[in-house]
């Protein structure tokens, strides 16, 4: 590949199982220490430090020091989008690393994709917004309509400020488990923040799973006109 961006280095970084496990552990949006990521990868602390240095040097991770510890996080939402897309490709190709565990159904129902809602409920959310013409979908390019901006204001989400940020307001993110798109971007994050703020759901500690209470799930479906 002689012209354009060189994908070889990124592919090589992602192709190591230990590094892939570290990156997947950070898909929940939290920053983790080197020791925590070593356990996720099943490697020694020394080996983990080498992997983390390579990932940071390759632009996939950022390190932040707090007190005695260095915390590592994904370098940005575009890294999470890439990982989610690769997970979807692996799912479609039948490449499964382990047998499904007890959390697998919950992970497929609702999970964090970096900082927005993914899984069946995330896809249902975007479906509802597009079906009601609150978001316009032009062959995968999403934009908030005037009616959509009014709907968001009623929810307590001020989209004008979000639109002025560097991050896209609306972005389609291919969901690996449903194989269709959920809502990413600044608006996707703001809506998940509202879900948490209203007490409808919480992120399970140490997991990407978003756990809805029964009343919270009912309120979510009522707010977004999702199927019962």
C-alpha cells in the first residue's frame, strides 16, 4: 500500500492478543491502571508495560498520571469505533475467542461503547429517533432535525453547545452484536448521560454492561417510543 495512510502499524498493534484484550477492557470508557490491564491481558506487569508503551506510541492509548499511578484510556472515540467495527466483523465471520459467559445476554442487550449506549437498546434508540424523523439518516450519515433538537431540549439535552464541539454531533456506530448501527457522537454520549442522571440504569462495575431497572427500562421505552 504505497499511497495514503499506512494501516500496517495499527493492524500490527491490534493483532497481538494481549494488546487486543487491553483495548477491549477500555471500551467501557473507564481509565485503568497498568496492573489492572495486565490482569485483563493475562500477562506480567513487565510485559504489560511494554505493550502499553507500544499502544500509546501508536496513538491508540493515552496515559494520565494521578498520584503514584498511571491510568490508561483509549485515545478517543474513533479508537472505540474501530474496535466496535472489528468486533462486528469477527462476529459475522464466526471468530469467537471463548464460549459465551453468564453476562453475554446482558452485554448484547445494553452496554457502553466508549461513552454511548450500544446493544439492542442502543440500536432501538436510534431506530426510534430516525423513524420519528428526529434524526435524518442519509445512507449512514446522521443529522439532527429541527424537531429532533426540540425533542432533545425537552429531555434536558442542549444540542447547540454539543454541535460546537470538535466531535460530530451524531454518528452512526456499527453495533457488533446487532449488526446494525447505534447512535454515537456527542449526542449519543449526552443521551446515555441522561439515562444515568434519571436513574434508569447504571454501568455494572468492572463491565461494559448497562443494567436497567424495571421502572427505568419502562421509562426508557416510553421516552423513545421503543417496542414493549
